[in-house]
């Protein structure tokens, strides 16, 4: 029966189309995974450079999004573009993680973090309390989704990737745990920046793996 299905031109064409579609998705997602951190940090650092009054210990990164002129445009626009790229990357994660339940749950949580990135750019600090809600959503969903991916990758036999993801998830949570316990800075720019920065190598590595598997 299985061989006869393979010989059927209609079935064979459908299977080839599905494989081709999956290949395109993984390629697009892989590129997006690599591009997301470069886009995000280029825009954030450029916005910081344009606002001379920015202070790492007394400001939040989101303060950049309400400054006059190009500073806010770069910061808010950069977040929106980065968040959209992140969503494409998340689509690839849906197919890259083959575990039916745990991998899909992790991907959904990660996708919510991507949505939060876009929302932070759209709803800047003038939109209170929406801005606060989506900011918390990002910095909670990102490490939580990574920790769920740990289990998904482990069950798939991707043990090295699972350990790498565990280290990334813990590193993303650590700046916030430290801030809430000893309050080492007066505002949150440093924990915000560090908690996202440590995820960048993970996204780039997963992007490369997607391109290789496409």
C-alpha cells in the first residue's frame, strides 16, 4: 500500500510540494533567527548613541522610545521589525521542534514573546499600563519558553542543544532575579539589555541549524 501511494503521481506531487514548502519556511525562519538580534541591537545601540542623556543605571531602555526625533523612531521601529522577524523565526521553531506537545507549547510561548516585542514598539511608555504589561510579558515569556524548549529538545535526542538552551534560559532570567533580590541598579536598562542579549547566540545557532536542515 505504501509503495503504491508513492507511485501515485498525485500523492507524490503533494508530498514534494509539502517538502518544498517546509524547506522554504525553514530557510526563511533561519534567516530571520540570525537577523533578529542584529536588527534589534543595531537599532537599540543607535538610539542610545543619539540620546546623550541616556544612563544605563537610571534609565529603562523604553525611555528611548519616547524621545524626540530619530531616537524614538529607531528604537520603536527597530522593535517592531525585530518582533516581526522573531515571529517568522518562531514559525520555523514550530517545524524544527518535532515533539508534538512540549515543542509546540514552547513555540507558542516563544511566539507570545515575539508579539510582546512588537507591542513594546507600538505601545511606548505613553501608553500606560499597556506598555508595562507587554514588557513584563516579554521578559517572562522569553525565559519560560526557553526552559520548556529544554525538555522538548531533550526528548528529541538533541541533548547538546537542550543543555545550551537551559544555560540560555537561566542566563536570561538571572539579571531579573538579581534585580528583584538585591536591586543592583535604580532602573531596568541593564537587566533588560542583558536578558535579551544572552538569547542572541541561541537564536543565531537555531537559525543556522534551520538553514542546515532545510
